[in-house]
């Protein structure tokens, strides 16, 4: 073993320009790995490269399942160089995973729960939400969100891995070279005490957005970089702002640029300021400049302690595949998103949760190796969706000059008066769990007979985690893969609609169909009233030539004169204002993006001509002069 000069971990994301007292992070001791003193090549089943939130979540998940693995990280602490707060919002799905890993109680005790958010344009509130009022959040015992600095969660994961054993954490171990063959992957690792080589059956790339493995493997990816610039200020106040998530699209105290306001652990407020595109990161992060910015927002007499300040810029990237031979990409190694909507770290946690139980099943011989391909299929779709969603938010917050800025101005002005336009206000679509989708068949091995059996997984990527006993992920020592798997009953064939006439028959028909048909994503909700021609009667059952005769028990209601007794179908009264004011978009963000794309690259004259044609076409689609008149009057009286 020979001592070497170990290169310090480099700064990322312009964090070399940080200021403030900073956070005190734990430091972990370097322990010389046994391979340094041995010439024999050691082979490990799993090597995780990167000790961020994604890599540590995978390590903790494997340790909980009793699967041996090694994690290497180039630093000797959690967080990143520059001691930033980084990710701070953790979703209900991530909290469910942390509950299973045994660290949720620590997170809940340290962090801050929240569910209410308000968005402002100037002094006007244009959008608000309360996540606790949304039905899907009541399916879990975890709160909708907890705000906590990312390094706290990483430290809790380190402690839990050490409690569980099975996974070895190696600090100040930097990956410097990599190669793979059909037999194994070989990693060259540098440490303060020298270099060594190890082999692995599976390598997990959790090194983040500057992944060296991606470069060595020549992984193809799509990338997009804008000119949006931000500056974070983590501060403690002597006078406290409201304990709610506040955002400003156009903040008068920040030159009409966006501002975010979040409460985190330790009574620290995270304030994100959108900067000018050409802002100098060294200047905007100076303490005196930050204090001036805070005074404009909270008043000249505000008392603050600056904990940490850091400028940042973002980009979006997404690989074309998340598996390359023996290497699995996860977290920011697979996709990079803008920081809007809490879709960065939470996606990495879901990636780790998805892959851990599959690796455990395959390594124990309880599932075919083909099961690992489902990680690529499921999590790549999630990565692509998250990149798409966050790119739309970035486009709304930093619109291009011309038509895009004009559309945003129109959306903000309409949102102050009309509910439908509030859905266009996009300051970040918060990451939520998806409803269950049709099941996917996964072949596991029956331990008693040694043959593949079908187990139904009703929770593909990105969906809400099922209840205990529903997943084959619970592969503790001595358990078979089939144990505890809840197999859904075979769906009954769709029956024809009931044909009983009258109000009672309509109610029973509607109730039965509501029980059988649960709309999924993209499924359009059907109106509760009858079809245009009324409900089908008994005639179809008797044949086309049969006389239209009602059963005796139903004749009375149909023969009763108007105004006597109940109406079979109570239709709502016509609204006074013919213009629709409620939400009618199936996907407001996609709708808005289509309009922006249609105007991209057009001159002002061409854009005006396109708008004139579009108005005429849409007017024809409306087909009602009263509705068109109401829309014109609403557009005229909407203030800019």
C-alpha cells in the first residue's frame, strides 16, 4: 500500500461562489479497503458508485433485504461540495419508501410538513392549492410533502445502512476507470492510500449529473440548456413569514422576476430568486447584495441570519436507455431536470426503490434475469415524463421574448378573473403518485418447485406504492418470491348496459357502471346524464321488430303528466353567462405548449396573422354567437 495525494472533490453548479456561515455536515472516516493489501481480484455482486440520495436509498433498500453490496463515494461526507441545501421537497411516495426503510420518523421529526401553496403575480393571488383536499393524498398515512434539507436525509440513510449491515460504505473512494465484458465489470478505484481494482456483477451509476460512467460508455442522451439563472438564499428570520409555500411569477421586489419561498428544517427559509439571464454568479451571491434583496422583499428592518447562499443554473437531459450491459443508470445520472415541481431527488428515490427488490430477486435465484429489464422499461418512461413536465414549467417561467411572453401575460391576466386560466399558471407541477395501471406479468421462481410462476404486479413505475403484502419486493431472508403477493381477481367481461327505463333503472345503471369502470389517466369522465336519445329501453332485448311496450311496473312513471311526481332526469338549468368559465382542458400544460410551439420562430406580422386565422377557426368550432360575444367581451375587459 502506497500513500498518494488524493484530489479533493470538485465544486459543481457554481457552488464555488457560495457565501454564508454554511451547514455543519458529518464527516466519515476513510477506511482502507481490503483489496489494497491483496493481489487477488475480488468480485462483488453489486457495486454502487455515488453516495448521494439515490445511491444511499438503493444501499439502504438492499441492506434491508439482506443483499450484500459495496458503495463507493469520492467525498467523506453527505451533501455536495459547498454544503448546499439542494433538494428540499419530498413527496408522499418518497416518504412511504423512507417509512419502509426505517427513517421516516427521523425525517418527520426534523422536517416541516406542508400542503398549502399560493402563487402571486405582483400583489394578486392567481393560483392556490391545498394538497390535503385532493383525494389521492388520503390513501397514505404520510403527509403530502415534507421540507427538509437533502443532506439530512442522506445522513439518516448512512446511519440506517450502518445499523442494518450487509452493505459496505467506502468513503474517499473515487472511480477512475471502468470496463465491462460478458463475464464481469471491472472498476479501478483511487483512494488516499492507493488504487485498487474490483469486479462486479452489476454496477449502479448514481454519480449524478456529471457522471463519468456515462461518458466512458458513450451513452446517448437528449439535452437542452437555457439561460435561466437563479440564486438561493437560506436564511433564518427574527420575524417569520407565513408558513406556506409562496411563489411569485412576477415579484415587484425582484424586478418582476420569479421568487420561491419555502420553510425547511431548523427554522431555515429557502428563498429562490430568479436572476437576469446574464447575471454574474459571483456578484449575485455576495452577502451585501443578498441582504439588499431580502430587504426589498421583507422590509428594511428585517433581521436575518444568512446560513448559505449559492447561485445556480440548470439544464435538462435524458438518456435513451437506463441500462447498458451490466450498468444501471439512476437518479441524475439518467436524467437531469429543472428544479420545479420536486421531480429531481424524488425520482432518484423511486428509481432506487424500483431496482432494489429486482436485484434481490435475481441474485437469490427467485426471478429470471430478464426481470431486470423491467427497470429500464418502467423508469425510463418516468424520466422522460419528468423532463417533459419540468421543461414546460421552465418555459413558462422564462418565456422567450415575443409570442411566448405575450401568451404568459394573457394567461396571468385571465387567471385573476376566470378559474379555467388558473390551470395555465405553471410554477411547477408537484410530483404526485399515479393511479394503478393494468398489471404487468413478472416471472418469478417458485422456491419449492424451481419453475417460473406468474405473479401479478399492479404497481408499475411511478405509481403509488401498494400496501404491505401486495408486492414481491418483500424478499426478506427465507421468504419465497410468491409469498405475500396479492393476485387480483380476473376481470369480469364487460356486460351490456342495464336496460331498465325510468329513474330507478337509470340510477342503478349508473351505480353499477361506476363500480366497474374506474377511469385511468387520459380517460375522459362520462357525463352522468342520459345519452341524447335517452336510455335504451326493453326493445333491443325483444328484437328490432318487437313493439315498443314497457313492463307494467314501469308504465306509471312514464305516463304521469309533466309536473306531477319526480322527473326521470333532472337536467341542470341553463347558465345565465353562456361562456364556459370552469376548467375544460384535458391537459392544460400540453394545450399551452401547443400554442407556444405554433408561434415559435414567427415574426410579429406572421404571428398576428396566425392568431387571426386561429380565432376564426375556433369561432367556427364554438358555433354560438352568444358564446363568442361573451368571450370577446371578457377578453376586452380583462386588465393587462
